[in-house]
């Protein structure tokens, strides 16, 4: 039986806690992980088998020694978009859990099969686009079950959600962030917008998407804002290329975002040349064949400007693709294969300096 004195010592130690760890910070549990305050854990979220096979989502948790918000960073929803995946690899080691206020949940690769198959847009197992099936379903095919796991195990745990994308393996893209400007209520919209601005790339797109309550969320961020959790998307990177400057751009933006959220110390200088995009127009192919691009992402185009030409497989002209309106090219198809109905470009048409 312990002495009265040893019981007092144990009680005092419990009161004081581990050195450097604030009282009241509990271990963070996620999937197979139990992460102590002031430490980092790596594990997986299980996606059980259904009509097709089981899979796993690799996750890490940086659990701060001090209390603070939970920030969920999701990469690899599109598996061939590699800049977001590499950016989390580059950024996570910079975060010192002993100094962190709050918790960062890193979804390293949401769509592992798509990443390993280098599959553009869709999961190779069920050919579904994870970025169109949220909130998912537990009895669906694998893409829907991945969405369900993220919607039930990651997003509800977070105080802020970031879905990190890039141009896909066939797309040139200029860096931008975007937030839902019409859903979630005024307070959530304002906080989402502030995060999208704090990330620090010059273009901030105001998504007009406003589904009715009974309509599916489709997108990660919509699941979040419908629950009152601010969210935004990052779009940095292009063409399946490893570009260290763009990986650094995302990592630097995550430094800024965690400072904005009060999770880490450091300066947050304003972004020069900040522009808000209120309207975009998309251009789709009307012909199938070989695309010859004539503009690059980031360029400004006039109405009627040539974006590219499509030839058939015999080299004969099939379509001249032109800009329907003047604006800034946010993304443009930049590899030759093209099918009728596919997106060729998105042009920001209403760009303004202030809201
Ligand atoms: Zn994407």
C-alpha cells in the first residue's frame, strides 16, 4: 500500500504534468493513433472493404504541447496532383510540436491507389472522382468509402479544413486559393476567406457553388462549411512535375496559415497584388484528338484570343479553341490528348482588388 507521502507526490506530479505540456491537453486519437501532447504520430485510417477491396489512408498528427485549434490538411484527393503531397512531406518536419498551439492532422495521400497508378482525376478501381462524391457513403465503392471516412473521422474533428490541390497531370495552373462565398453562413464565410487570404498567393477565387441543403456536398470543403467549420482550397502546382519552388510556395503558405490561426509564432506580412476572382468561365473541347496549346496559365487573354487548336489523328484541323471572354487564365490543358467535352481552360473574368 503506498504511503500518504507518495500519494501526495503522485498527485502533485499529475497536477504539474509533463514539463512543457500545458495542463488539460489530452492525447489526440485518430484511427489507430494515440498521440501524446508535444509529439508526432504516424498511422493510417482504415477504409474497410465493400463492393471492392479495402484500402488505407496514411495520416500523421502533430499534437501540440499547448491547447489550440485542430487544423486538418488534406492532400492527394487527386492522386496525380503531387505538389500537395510533396508539400506536406516538406512542411511537417518544420512544425515543432513542443511549441505548437493546437493540433495539425495531415492526410498525406487521400487517394493512395490513384497516386500509385498516377491516375488523373479518378481512382483507378472504380473510376470515380473523389472530389465529386462527398460526403461519400459507407456502403459505396472505394472512392465513396474514402470520402465517408474523411467526412466522419477527419473533418468533424477539425476547427479548420484545407483541401490541397494542384493542376492535374495534364494541366498547367497558376497558383490560387478558393473558398465558398455563398454557403456556411456569414461568420464561416468570413473566416474561410481570411484563411484563403492568409495563405498568401495573389489570386483568391470566390466559389459561387451554393447547393441546396438536400443536395450532396460533392466537395471536401462543403462538408466542412455545412458543419460550421471554415475551409478553403489551395491550387498550387502543375503537370505532375516536381517543382521545388511550388512545393516551397505551399509549405510557406502553411507557415503563414498556422500563424494566422495563432498556432505558431511568426510574421504574417500582407500579400502583394492580392486579387479576388468573382467570376470564371470554363472552355470545353468540342472535338476529340490532339490539342496544341497557345497560352500558358497566368497569361491575360482578350475575348476571342486563341487558346489552342485541336487536330484530328490525321493532323487535320478539327477545332480552334478561343477565349469566350477576356480574363486571366487560371488553368489550361497543357498535354496533347483531348476528348470532346473535356475542360480546356478556366479563365477568371471578374477580377478585383478588394471585395
Ligand atoms: Zn485536384
